[in-house]
């Protein structure tokens, strides 16, 4: 009953097999090997467009290096108040960019509305002394388990681009968003105005497979140099490439993400039917937020279950309740969910 | 006949097996898993001292984050003119530290002498306006295939510490240095005055296994925060830990490094006996520098061999010759070397 | 009728005279001259404690260099949502510190309450992944014309220090705060827990006289190096020292600040009595916020008056009204205020 | 007998008078005042071209902000081994630029030769892993008192521009260079390929008057934001503008620089005729380097004279001699020089 995080799971058998297969003979270093080139081609197929692909070590690396490559001192990055880049990366974007600021926008269940974006943009007119907005960063799937459909992305990106902002998507759980919306990767990104994407494989069945996928290379500068000096250029690039090859081949990534989403839906259905618990809010991807009796949480932990409490300000919980986050992954089994729901009652 | 670099090789079978074994079930993320803790213990055994171990994505990450953690604006890092941190990392240390400067010292075959260090230190007296020396960085094995024995490290580190500098060792090929000198890891490092070590496993049989090993934690500040915001904190930490477990267990790392060194020695012996080629300079670890006829280099490449030309300023080469670097690894076979030597003649 | 800003005024006759006097003969550069030393002594007298004094070019320089000297990667600076360091310095603190984040707290008329600080501190427990609070920054007088009395400073600083934070005071208008509260400089600062102060003379009768006054030197590191590489170390230091000598001698600075405050009070009294206008909120120092008919604002400008509109969200203004900020300075005359009030009606 | 530095002198009477005159009434802040605009026009006249002018607090500020505005991570700035930006600014350029590296070139009496530049450029071919050269920085007058004539600037700048580098001139003593060469300001700068100039008035009769003069605005990005967040945007801009108005009006600056140069020439003539001392090398601007008996140096100091010893490596001095730097300024009198020469004998 591991619902702590999708990064507690290991790698899928397919990813392990690809790693074993890639471990044959010598190959040029720093990304000039044939496998890395082939995988770049795979990305272009998946996104129906010739893209630039920059492997990095972590999602934090992708987010911060990509945003830094916009290269605007005094620049502002607009993001939701729940954004991972704001709350969980220890100022990585501020650091890599030499001091850009993040400006947070109100969100509902992780999603920013067009109205919130419009209001925020209006706070920084030409000549203001706070800074100049240079990027909108959307997380999809969001940190609250919800997703933006292509139309929502397009509306937000359209507003941002109209004022000259670049559009970034934090796709640490991009597979879950694609699986949940049923949209094509291209529709969720560049066709809706996204300029670059932090594409995460780690949470969805890889060991460490992260990349910046660039749709609008003219907007980012010096990514090669930035990545190198940040220490994110792997010498044995093929060990990332191998993971991504297994990931992208034959739609594996969407199958794994779909499984994780299905386990989350199983959780949501069970919690909606529960007499002891309730959903904190609706979600569509592989994160579920539920209000449980504290006593139940304790019992689940005693039984070896893992899960995290979540801030519940303003949600009107009783003193006996707590909000928890439940994350499913490719490795979550239906039985694991069933046992959990049985304990919730 | 791959002599391009030791990072062209894949992972050893033992490392692959450990990865497969670690891929079982769920484990806490960000280094709080049991395997990562166990491996930290292994490091402490290997170094005969309780050490801090910080996994990073690359050697550049280790070098630059460790040096940045000395946290001295306007600080100077003293290193050899051939140092990787100076010549191959695109200003990583300058960037991570917010602008520390590297001051290069003359070297012979990659090694800095005590006299060179003394002279350099004397250039920055109290109150100078250039900057204040805060670290000595030694690479062992050096970028030129030579090694520092414990006595040499101790002499240099002693001079540096006497003036308040911290001592860093870039150990991208630390295994090769230990194997070549026959010294104990402790003797080559903290017992000789080294405060922190960039410990590299990648070039010696791992996929991506790098760590900052800290002997003097009081001298470095905020490594956890620095690593996190630099995007070097892997979520699935056990995939690095597994590699290091295979690496450090049963002396595997020294066996692999020893094999690489032996193949380099086989090259050196053959080149010394050659009528067509000669050594550029003597070396002890797994890098060999040789002067070859350009025509021979071309033939080797035609036959599928890989190797890199190297700057040969001041070495008095004829127009028909070139200096090349030959790197061996755990994967280099005696037969590969023999075929190479046969082509050299 | 200049109410645009106190930095639109020139220098006082006393400051000009001191500059002329200091312009005699040669003097050592970079702060080693006798006048700079003497002025450092004056600061120590004024603050009843031996202090470190670091001249800088601007208040932004003082704020950002001082906060950066706390030297904590991933560090958080807590400040009011109206703080100048957050809203008007283009990310100076983020930049100088290599990426520290500012966390804003709700305020009322520019002042943060103990309750708001308590709640904010509770959001960042040990082990959180957002960052670690390292400083509380208070502006006194605030950006909204109000002041913190010593007891308020002591309460806030006490909470901050209890959790290990350093306490910074942005004193761009420190003279106005001292004059308005009647407190001693020592009481408003170190005796109430302030560790370092951005001491501004520019807005109160100098040309460019700013300094970081350090009460707790152990908490800041490498200010000399930070200032030098930031380009804030004036070679002809005496030109700043001369201004400060005139400023601090014989209580000039408090006399000038008192005059500015008195003109603001004259404005407040007049506006309270007005049938056409009203105060936005009460204030004590040299900034007054007033709601005026737009038509009146236009007439004042036609008559050569200067003043700025201010964001008035949530204040319930009618479409015909606007909120304006009125700033007085040492150079504002009673007659200027009277003419303004007459136009307001 | 002050020969310590030209920044030990105060301001000229003309500069003081201009300050007094500018101190009349209110003026808009942050550079939007009429005087600042007028002075920008003066700069355009002096340089025979419409230029951008950005006041900064110090020469270090100008150099580092200008170079940082080239905005290239991993970028290399090529400069002489004696360059002030390398040796005297505590890593300001490395800091402001987020880690660009300075690459030093050999020089003779402060001047870099075309051959040295050519060789240095050849060390960084496309695809090298050290970094990419982005700027050539020349100091004129040099740190050794010599000057580049327009033809020398044009040759060096031509080589640099041919490889895509921008060309910066550190003109802390630009007036002295113009006066010594007799060239027009335009000829020494943009007509010879200089893209931006750190224009210094401080050492030549101002209090603190420094500016970045930009001839090729397309090559620099975001200078306004960079200057603001670096704390170099003075609120009372007119106090700098006033200095520059006095400076540039009626050729004052060239008259003052010419006087300083003439006093240096008086020193050189006297030293060439001396039986006890000799010139270290020939120079043309207001710095003179001389070899004096240590005993003479001591006597001069006893008599109240000021001067600094200078590194003399490789100059073959005897144990009784030392190399000293003698700097003259607008304030140096012929009599002061005569007394000095008399003591030298």
C-alpha cells in the first residue's frame, strides 16, 4: 500500500531490459551516440514536430535550466501558488537564472484560470519597477492531480503570448496528463502555444529520465552551455536514452500512465462510496486527495501503508480528520488499492 | 580499439546486476531509502572514517557544488593549468559559486609542484585586491595520466592548509589513482589533508555514479540546499546507490581500475618498444599520451579505432606527427591493446 | 508643489557645504581616509554602540548586499507584501544572493503584525522543501508612511530570532521613523533585535549617501568582498563621508526628517478637514495617502504639482476618485502644502 | 607629493560649481530629469554619434554590468594579464555575468599585441569544452600607463569582431588616452570597432561620475534591468549628470587629462635624466613606472610623499631597488613633481 509518491517505485521491466541492451560495447559520450540521436527522433515523432531534446538529471534541472535560458534579468515567471517550481525546488529557477522572480497566481485544485492570469499580467505594465513577466509556467498534470485540457492550455498560453511571454509546461507527470485528457502530446503542447516542456519519465517507470523538449528554439538561448556548466550533461548519455527508448516505444509511457491513472480512479470511486472518508477535491490524473479520520491514517501506517498529509487550510476539517495525498504509479496494483479502501471503510 | 575515453564504456555486469536487484518494490525517495544509507556506510568503511556522501549527477556537479559550498565571494580556487574544472566544465565552478575565480598553476604532466603552489600563494597576500585563495583543487589521477602519491598530496595540502585554504580532490579517476599508487583511500585523502573529494564511479564501470565525499563537514556549508536547487538530488536515489554498492563491494572498483591501469601499462610498454611511436610523457594511471605518425593515426581510425589528438605545444613534434591521448577502461581487452600496438608498429 | 517623491529634492545647504569642505587636497581611496573613519565613529555615537558601516551607492545596494551576506542558498527572506525589496528592486536581493527567495506577508498600511509573522514562520517547518527562513526584513518608516515603534520591532524581531532568523531593517526613511516615533536610533534597531540596517540619507537631504550599518557582524559574511565585486566600493569615499558628516552632526538628519514629517502632518490635518478629499489611511512619517477627485488631481498637475497615483484595490473608490501618494521632504515648504490644500478644497 | 593614485584627488572647482548649480529645486528621479537628458546629448556630441549612456557608481560597476549584458553563459572575456577587470575587481565580471570566465593574454607594458590575440582566439575553436569567447576587453589608457592609438584598437577589434566577439574598452582613464593620442573620442572607440566603453570621470576630476557608453546597443541586453537590480541606478541622477556636464563642457576633461599627462611627462623627463633612478618602461598617459633605490622611496615617504610599489618580476632589479608606480592627476602641480625629482636626484 505505497501511496507516498510515484517516485518510490522502481523502473519497469521494459526500462530495465532496454538498459541491459544498451550496455553493449562502447559508445561516444556526451550525447553524440547513435542511441541518443535515435531517441531524439522518437521524441520528434511523438510530438509530430522536429524538437530539440536536452536530457537532464532531474525535473528540477529541466525546469530551472529551461526557464533560465529565457535569459532575462529581472524577469518574472508566472506560476500557480502550488507550482512545484515555487514550492519544492529550493529556489532552483531563481538560482539558475541569476535572480528571476516567481510570481504566484491563485489556483483551484492546482489549475490557474484565465481570469487569474489576466489580472496578474495587468499588475506589471510597461515601466513598472517590479519586473517584466517573461514566462508563464503551467504544470500538467498539476500538483493537485487535475489536468489542463488542450483548450485550457491554449487559452492561457494565448493570453501569455499576446504579452510576449514564453510558455513553459512542467511535465513531471506529462504522461498522466496525456493519458487523462486523451489529447495528443502535440495538442497539449506546441499546438496550444507551449514553447518548451519539462518532460519527465522518472515518476512513470524510469530510473532517471528527464528532458527539456524545446518546440520554439528561438526563445531559449545557450541551453548547451547552461546544461554543461550546471553539471547536467551526462557523459554516458545512452543510459538515459535507453530508458526513453523503452518509454516512448509502442506507447509504453501512456500505457503505464494510464494504469496509474486507473488506480487513482479506483481510489476515487472507492472514496466517493466511503462512509468514513471523502475526496478533498476531484482529480483526473494519478494523485488523489482525500479527507480521512486520523485514526484511519494511523491504522493504515501500522499496516505498512505509506501516504503523506497535505496542507488543508480553509477546508473546514474537524480535529479528527486530516487531508492526505495518495499517489499511484505504474507499479500500483488493483489489489493494493482494494486493501487500502477496505481499511478506510 | 576504443581509446577515446573511459566514459565510452558501459557498465560492468556487477553494476547491472545490482541495478536489477535494487529494482524490487517501493523505496523512499531523495536518499532516505535503506540502500542509500547502507552505501553511505560502505563509503565510511572504505575511507576508514565517518564521511558525508552526496550523490550528484556528474563529476562537474560534484566539483562545482563542493567548491561552491566553501561559500566565499571573491574566493580563488587554485588548480593546475590542465585542471578539468578549469578547461572542461564551461565555468561550472564560477557559476555555482556565484563568481569565484580559478587561478591556474604551472604543472608538469598534470602535477603541480610544491614550489609552484608556494609561488602562487605568495601572489595573494592579505589585503590584495585580486581575491582571497580559499581552496586548492588537485586532480588524482591527473588529467595527464599521472598520479599524486600520499606524500605529494600531503605536502601540497599542508602548504594550502597553512594559509587557511580548503583542499579539494577531483577524483573522476580516483580508483585509478588508488590502484596505481597502492595507497589506501584514506591515505590519499583525509590523512593527507584532503577536505572533500569528488568521487567518480562513472568512468570506471558505472552508468552515472558520482558523489561528493566530505571529510571535513565544517568547511562546507549548505550542501543539501545547494544540491537541491542545482537539480542534483535524484528522487530515485537507490539507482545511484545500487551502482555504488556493486562498485565498492569486495574491492570491485579497485579491480576494475587495476585492469584499466594494466591495459595502459601494456600500451606504455608497447609504445616504449615501438620504432614508429613514442610516449609523450610517462604516466601511471589509465591515460597514455603518445606521439604517433599522422599516417598511423589515420590508419587506426580507418580500422575503427578511436582516440583523440591532444595539444602538443612546445613538444617539438615534426609536421608528420601528432600527440594523442589513449584512455583505457575496465572494458578494454588485452587483445584490443595488442591489435593497436601491432598497427603502430 | 512637488509631492512626487523625497528623492526629487536636492541636497541641503549643510550637505553641500560639507562636500565643498571635504574637497581639499588629497585623501586615501576606498574608505581608508580620515573623514570616512571619523564618520564611522559618528555612526557609533548615534547608535550608542560600535557599529560597522559600509557605504553603498543606493538603498537597493544596501538591502541586497546586506541580505546576501547572510549567505544561505535556498534561504527565504520574509517581508511585507509592500516591501520595497520585493516590489521595486527588480530582484536585487534574489540576484545578489544567488537566488534567495522573498516570502511576502500580509500587511496593514505597510505594517506586518506579529500574528502574520507567526503564521508565515509556521509554514516552513524543519525539513520542508520550500526553503529555510533566514531573515525578517522590516521597512521603517514603511512604504505606506506608517512606522514601527520600538515595541513593535522588538515583538517581531523576537519571534524571528527565536527561530534563528536574522533581522534586517530597510531604513531608506529611517530618519523619518526616528523623528516620528521619538525613539532613539538604538531603541529602534539593535536594542529591539535588529541585526543590520540599510541607513539611507539620500531621501532626506543628501545626494547619494547610503550605508549598511551592522550591529551583529557575526551574522554577515564577506561584506567587503561582496561590496567590491558588486561595484559599490567608491574610490573617493570621502564624498559620501562628507555628506554623512553633515547629516549626522548636531542632529541635522532628525531636524530635516522632522520638517518633512511636519509637512506631512500639515497635509493630513488639511485632508481630514477637507470636504472634497479624505485620507486613504493614517500615517505618521513623510508619506500621505489620500483619495482625491480625479478632476482635482488633473488641476493640481496643470498647476505644476507632482504626485503619483497608487494602487487602490479593495478600497471602494468611486469611478471619479483616485488614490494618490504625497511625499514631503526637507525641502517642502509650509506654503507649498497650503497651496496644495487650497486646490483640494 | 601625492603620486599614490589619481583617485586620491578631489573634484575640480568646475565640477563642484556644477553640483552647486544643479542643486536647485526639485527634479524627477532615476534619470528622467532634464539635466541627465542634456548630458546624454553631450555624450553624443563628444562621440559624434547617438549613444546610450548608463550612469553607474563605479568603474567596476560599468565594466561588469556591460560585460554581463553580453549575456552568454560559459562565455569568455579576453583581456590582458594586467587588466583591472581581472586583477582588481574581486571577480565582479564573473559575478555579474553569473560565471563568465576571463582569459588573460600576455602583454607588454599593458598592451596586448595582435599576435597574442590571434593565438588566444585559436585556442577556442568551435566545439571546444572550455567556453566560447564573447568579448575582447581593452583598457585605454592601460594599467601600465601606455595607450592604444586608433590603429592599434582597430587591428585588435577587427580580429575580435571577425570571430563574433564584442569589443569593450575599459576607459577608467579614457580622458588620458584621448589626450595622449590626440585622437578624437570617436576614433578611439566606435570608429575603430569598440562596441561599448566604460567611461570614467572619477579619476579625472569628478567625485563619482562613471558611465557605460554604448555604441552598439544591439549587442547588449537588458542593461536597464541589470543596472537596477545591481543597485547602480542613482535616484538623484542629476548629481552625476552635473559632474559630467562640467566634465564634458568646453573640453574640460581633456584639459584636465592633458595636465595630468603633462605632469607625468615631467616625471618621465626627470627620471630619464636621473643618475639614481630609471624608468621601468616608457608610458604616455598619467602613470609612470620607475625603478628607485629603496632608500630614496623611504625618504620620499618620510617627507610626506605617497606612492605604491609594483610587482617587478623578471625586471632584474637589485636588492636595493624597487619598482614604483607614480600617478599624476589634474591636481598635481609642476612644483610637486619638481620637489619629487629633486629628492630622487
